């Protein structure tokens, strides 16, 4: 009725000879022809929008035609005091409720909304904490459905009513209460498929939950904290593997999947071809490099199995797009990969990286046996797998390092922990396959019980080696000085290389002080000496003195660097330029170390920065980097233990690569090299 009245009123206005500037502009988009329905439709749409387009309905309209991935927070200056709307599709979004603290946290990372666990109650803690032992006051988290898309409205302006302030088109939706009934919550699934779970079944308890790890407290040096945590974390993973817990239950489920797959191979139900994949391992960046080494070792032990390590981004490009994106330079395509229910292991320490997370959804259409190696039970990938399988411990598909969220960008403890856990998984797979003669024959096993015994001994001895390297024992205590020789030697080498890198910055400061002091006082060095000797008034020496002072100003940075090197006893032949560090080791170690060191210097000033490269000394290090060797280049190589017969040739190859790099000399100087092993 209101729309009809508006139409009639506007029609009367149009009949006026000069209806106004607004009508002139509107006429460019809407026909004023009284016989045309466009005018009436426009008015009706405008009236409907005025009454219906609140925050919730606006987000709903947006997603009807939107293409892409979105994580939205929608608010309005008119409703900011009572409402906020969140939406997710293709982008994760989590909302945490802290009734006892009166806080609601939201973010795209699950771990981010746990920030409320680390802070005391704001304001008058006596009032807000009076029900501290009431279960309904415990913090909980709601994860929006990012796969199908979901919109969430929080309304606290009308919490005393059963119905929140919401426009008529959405008033049929169910209204739930959170924050001790002080906030109304309305959810809308954008996909046709609704999980049908009640809100209480979707909420994840954040307090009194053994699987939820709180965020670490702030510290001055998170990188150092991660490094000192490595022995403790690795020992904890080994101890956990020996007890009944999350990892052991997940290993039991992995064993069941492997046995089922191997039995199908033995029975001839699975025919191997060039594209067959028995076990697919995927990840991104550091996780992928670890996965590649894991698959490489497993393939050598079982040469008749078909194992692949593929980047999550390549899988998404091949199978997750309407138009397949070719993996140029790699032998992967939709036809070359026979994805007949392979066993999938997704390696992602954060559990929320876009590529692996998207693969956890994508690969559900190819496999019913998907596992993940991550930092804790409570991750985005873990949530996806729990929704795919039963949400109980007996159906667990999550291998956890229990490291939790580590805010330091350079990866150290996360890499060591993931490698430790993959080692345990490797041993478990080997035991499963060699324990059955039929499986052993079908997989072409080359590994023996004796090999696994040696590997497990090295695995346990590795903890002591880690303690000697970082100077902290598995309990987090600093080790005795007598045992810290390895750490002191590494720190000594690091201090020397740090002086190489910082010499330019120190020389810059010295040059600044000299220039300011001499120009301000009017007495450069030679002029001051000449005056002290009574030569400043002599015309014969005037230009010579000024010329020498000019040379000092010109060569001042080089002079200061030489002074620093003489004072510190360092090599004088090194070039006086920015430094380059080359890391040589097996691919996953070299790439991980390169990423670690380059991220350490990511925010450094250019005068105190360095360039980081990596290569394999047994392969392409010589070809890729030795032509770049100059005086002062820094080369560090991991050295295999040549005392083991299997590594004797590899150690010799590594030493040969280092010698070749060091043989490139200029003016009697070459690169500075260190081997560690």
C-alpha cells in the first residue's frame, strides 16, 4: 500500500512542468512512462530496501551474486551500539564468547579468538566472576561454515526479547541465546545443505578442554624461546607416542587404512599403473619440504608402492578449478594422477594455511582416508576432518605435535616437531607393512627389523644432540657448562659472522661521528695534526693538508671498516660490501634454513641486511653458486656422518663441494666456510 501511494504521489510530481533536479537525474536510469512497469518496480524495490535491508539482509543479498572467497564483518553507524554481522564463504571465520569476562572475539584464525583466555577479567572482577564455576559461563567458540557459506548476526540491543531486531524476510530463522542470554544469535547457511546440528553441538569449549591449548604469553624474543623449546617438544612427542592418546589412536586408524589398501592390492582389486597413488602427502612451503623427504624415505623402503608428495597449490590448480591450471614443469595432470581412494596425509603445522585447508575439503571427493599432521587438535583442518568423520577419539584423523600456535615468523620448533612426528609415523608405517609377509612382498619392502631398531636408537639419541646444540635440556633447564661446548662453538661462529654483517653499520656510525665532529669544530684530522705541529700557517702546506683531509673523507667508510677488522682480528681481504650466506644441505634442511635466516633479516635495515641462498652440496650447489663466490662470501654446509658406511661417499661429496667453492680466490682471499655435523 505504501509503495502504491508513493507511486501516485510521484506521478503527480512528474506532471509538473519543472519537477526538479532529482527527477532529471533519476530519469537517466528509470523510465517515467506511466504505462511502463519499470517505474512501479523501482518504487517497490526502494520501499522494500528501506524496510528490509538491515545488516543481516544486506549480507545475505551480497552473497547471492558474489564470486570469490570472503570473510566479512558488517556494521553500521546506526546499529553499531546493538548489532554486528559476520559472514564467511571460502574464508574461515571464528567467534569466541567469554560470558564471564563480557568479551566477544572474532577473527579469521581460530587461534586468534583464544586471546581472551590469556587476560584477566576487565573492570570489576568481583561481579563478573561470581559464577566462576558455572559451566554455562565457560568460554566457547563458534566456527562459521566457510565451505558452504554462513552468515551470523549478533544482537545485544534487544536481548530481553525473544526476537532480535531483524527485518521481516529473516524473522523465520531460529534465534539462539549466548553470553548468558544477553546476546541474540541468528545463523543462516548459504548453501542448500544444512548440517542440522543444534548450536550447542557446534560450540567448541575453550575452557576445561584438554585438547585446547592457550596462546603463549608474550616474551621479548619468541625466536629464542622456540629454539630453546626444541628438545622438550621432541621428547614430549616421543613420550606421547608410547602412551594411549590422540596420536596413538590416529596411528591405529592409519594402520587400518593401510591394511585395507594393502589387502586390496594383494587381492588384485587395485591394479597399479603409472598414475596410481597409494599414499598422497601434501602441504605448502616448509611443510611440503618435510613431506617430500618423508615420501622420499618411504618410497626407498617400499619401492613397489606408489607414493607422491605434491604441493597443495598444484592440487588446487588441477582439481579445484573449473578450468584446470597446468602444473608446468611438473609431471602432474588430471589424467596422470589416478586418484582412486588414496591415503592422504596433509602436513600443515598451522592447520589454517589456505592451500592445505582447501585441499582438506577438495580431497574428500577423492578419498575416504584423510589424515593431517598439525600443531594441535584444535585447527581449521582438524575441524574439517572431524566434520567428515565421527567427532570422537576412536575416529581421530589428527596427528598433533602439541606445539600450539607459535607467533614467531621464522620456523624452528615447528619444523623440528613436525620432522619428529613424521619420523614416528614413518616407523609405524614400516612396522605395519613388514609385519605381514603378504604386505611385505606386495610393497617390495627393503627395510628390516634391524633397520628400524637403528632408526629408533638414532631417534632417541637425537634428543641429547639437540640439548647440546641449544644448551637447554628436555625439561627446559640450561645444561651444565661442561656439556654446552657444542652450543658455545656454534655461538662463537655465529658471533664472528654477525660482526661480518654488522661492520658496515658500525662503520657508518663511526663515519657520521667523524664528519659531524670535524665539520662542526672546523678541524679535520690532518688539519688538526698540522696545527699542532705549527704547519697550519704555512702556505706551502695548505693545499697538501686540505688534499689529505679530502682523501680521508672520501675513503672514510673503508678506513673505518679496516680499523674495525684490525681491532676485532678479522680477515682484512674480505670485500667491503653486503654479505651473502649460502646454505648447503639436503633439500628440506637447506630450504628450511634459508627460509629461517631470510625471515630473521626480513625487517633489517639495508645496511645491516644480507642475501641468503641455498643448495644441495651433493647435487647443484657447485653449479648454482660457486661462480658467485667472492672474498667474504659465507658458506655453511651440513656434513653427513662419514663414520656410517652408507654416508661415507656423501660426506666426501660434501667436502669436495666446499673445497671447490673455497678454491676460487682473489688477492689471496676466498669465501669463509663452515661445515656442521
